[in-house]
């Protein structure tokens, strides 16, 4: 018989057990819901995109979080899910092919995770860069059945990376192609990098520079200042500096560079490197040197002109009286030798004043079309006679003609040959050549582009120190124990006034080379023959002299009177006009008027010749001046004069000029 009480007890126990199981089940379900909600809250609020693909091959979305929708510009995860496939998010769908292949290979199956970067498209079709980390789930047959992925928007990072790469490429292009030298140095000052322009500037290849410091490449005269500036940068006393300094090329040449140096710091202000930008200013420095030299010559021109003018007037008295005295002394008289030496000394002084006048205003060349080779040949033959120096001429027979003052250019050649002789006291060879050259734009020779004739005078002498080369054209500068120091300064001024250029190169122990460029003329023309001087001949006639210098008035009239002329003197142009008019009215006209070209504080010959011609169109006028290089002296006929007479002059030269003027048409 069944015990119903026991059965009921067992039933009640089972019901209690089931009730407990239900409670545990409900608690577990509640816990799972809580965890799921917590997980979903986390996923929904993450800043990175979370997604699930239920069909990895087709790319079918199983779930996406709000962050992923925001990254792609969609309003909700459901809108993303509606796309149907993740393939539509790829900018280039072909980019997904290697990803699928990676999913299926053995390596992925071993790690179950893969990370890659790819360009995707947002809702508005604008591109973004994404970094994706995908985790795969496989079934028992090792088939990929699900992918859970994390997607991070790295567009800003990639843009910064691209900008940095572009910046580096841009810097590299600038570094490699810049027209200025760029040098990167380590904290200890050694060169880390140097661009091609700096390498060409300094004459080294990059590998040779990496073991050097910029100070090592600096001229000794500038190293001290450079070291001070660099030390200030290293000790944070300054972040940058600018300095114009000379550098030494590998071949020993000296060049100028404008250097801008600056420190490069990291984010914490720690000095990492130094950078120097070097601009080649050698040509500018040469131009500045030439300009300074020109300004020096210009400032001296006024002084030199005044000195030469006054000195020539004094020499007129000396030469005139000495030469007149010689004419009365027999050649065998012992006084004749003394007078000859005195006249020779006065003539040497006259040569010096001619060089001074080259600096003076009004000392423009009297240009005639000529062949430079003819002038060079004549001067070379004369200047080197009796010396141990021989000339080797290489004169281009086809050289273009030039518009020059033959006398002045001859003086330049003579000065250079004198220098060559002094540089080779034991003898040697001086090589002289002429060539046609056409200077292009940007030529290192500071002249306008065009046709030029180049003259080169090169000796084998002792040479000139590099530090002195910039001074040799300065007035009164000389490396010789004797000499006035005017020869090269005069030559420089003459070439300058011929619109040319003179340059010099020299190496100690090897010699010096002067190079002259003169503009070519438009066409050939033989120079006019110089007038043949005639000896002093006794004459007749009335001569009016107009001069303000007492020594001239004490010298010239007695010479003329000694040889038969009747002389009257005046001291300025107005007095001369008055005397000339009075003589005409009295029926005793003057046969000749000798006029000083300029009268300080009064009117000289240049001022009154027009009034003389109005009074008497047939007036015979002779112009005389201590400014012998004045254009009026060379082109006197254009001004209405019959002849010219430079001061100083001998009695013979005075009488010859008077004779030419009286015999002129």
C-alpha cells in the first residue's frame, strides 16, 4: 500500500527545489541582462567603432555601435546596418581583397586577429583613414563564421603624417636645390649635412665635410669672431647671428659668404642642432671694393687736378727758362750738361703731373679708333729696351678696333711693364696677348654684356700677397721700395674712364697677371697722325697773352720777345677782350692771342673765345692749360682755337705752337 504522506513530502521537496532553481535561473537571467546592458552601454559609448560581421566573406553587418555610425556620418547604427555590406564603405573595393585573403590563410587562423589601415568612404562620400583590428571566430570545421572588429578613425593622424612627409620632402627639395648654401651642424659644431650649393661654394664633396667644423673652413682673419658668436649660441646667450666673413675653399681660393646661423631646439627647448645659411657674396664684395676705390679716386680727383694745374704752371716757368738758357749755351760748355739735367728732371716732374691729371675732372680720354695691338707693340718695344726682361707678344691680328686715347692706354701698358720689370729683377719673360671676347649677361667681369678686346699682361715675378691684392690700385700704395705708387692707380682710372675694367690675379713665387677689357669700337679707323713739331724759329707779330699765373707771365713773354715777337699781357678774359678791341681800333691788331683755359675767379679762354670770334671771326687764338687732359685741349678747333699748348712746356714747344697757330688758315 502506498504511503501518500511520504509521496507528498517528496512532491513538496521537489517543488521547493524547483522554486530554488527558478530563483537561481531568474537571478542568472537578471545578471546576464545586467551584464549585457553594461556591455552594450560600454560599446555604445566607446569612442571607437565596434562592429560584427555575420558573413565575413560578403561583409554582412550583424551589429554596429553608435560610434561607428558617427565615424561614418550616419544618424544611427540601423542606417549603417541597412547598407547590407561593409564592402560599400571601401573607397576602393579592391582594397578588401587582400584582407579577405589574410582572413583565410593559416597565419590568421593561428592568431585569430589582424590589424590594417585602409581608406574608407563616409556617408557624404568624403574619405577617411581607418585602423581596423579584426578578430575571427571559427567553427569545429575551422571555417570562419564571424568577425568582431574595432575601427578607429586615424584621419587626423594620417594627415599629420602626410603633412610631415610632405614637409620633409619639401625641405629636402629646398635643401637640394636652394641657390644658397645650407649646412646642418651637430651640437659639437661638426657638419652633419651640407647641400650641393654649399659644397660647390666651398669646393668639397659632402663626405669630406662631415668630419669638419664650419670654423675650420673660415678664413683665419674671421675665425675669432665666428668662435665668439658660436659660443654665444651654445651657451643660450643668443639663438642666431648674421656675419659676413671669408671662407677658404679646398683649392685655397678665398671667397666671401653672408652667413646666417641659428639654433634648432626640441619641444623642451633643448638645443639639438645648428643650421647655417651661406650666400656667396664674393662678386658683391668685389663690386663694393671697386666702388670704394672709385669713390677714393673721385675724392682725389679734385685735389689732384688743382695740384697738377698749379704744379704745371710752376714747371712752365722752370722748363721755359731752362730750355731758353740752353739755347744760348754751346754744347761743349760745361753748363750745358747741368742745364740738360735740370731740363730732364723737370720733364720727369711733368710726367708725374700727367699721372695726377688722370684723376682730375676733365681728364677724359681723347678717343680715337685704333688697334690695341699697335699701341701695345710700340710701348712694349720702347719700355723694355735695355732691361733683362723680354716680351712675348701674342697679338691677335683679327682683334676688333677700340675707341681709345692712345697716349693714356700706352701709359697703362707702360706702367704694367714697369711693374713686371720690378717684379723680375733678375730677368724673365712678360707675356702680352690680345683677344676678342664677348661677355654674356652675368659674367664675373663687372661690365655690360657685349664685345670687348681683352689685354693680358702676365709676368713670372715674385707675385703679390693675397691680402695686398685689394690695395694695389689705391693711390700712393706700393709694394716697392721706390716709386710714387701712382702707376696702377693711374692705370685703373684710365681704364675706368675708357668704360673698361682691369683685374689682377697673383700667386706668390709664380707671378702676376693683369687682365684688361676694353669695349670694341663699331668700326675700324686709323688714328690721326700726330702733328710734327717744328723747331723754334724767329718770328714777327704782336701777341696778346692772357694768364693769371705770375710765374707764367714772367717766363713766356721774355721767350717770345727773345725770338722777335712783340708781347702784351692781361690777367683775365675781360681785360684781354678790352685790349684786343683797343688794338684793333688803333690800327695795331694782335696777330695771336694766347689764352689760359681757366682763370680762378674770372673768365678764362673757354668763357671768352666766343666773344673774340664775334668781334673778329678771323682771330687766331691758342689755348694753353695746366689741365692738359681737358677735352677742349684735344678738340680745340671745335671751340674756335687754332692750336693748343699744354703746360708745362719748353721754349721750343711754345714757339712751335705759336708758329702753328700763326700759319693756320
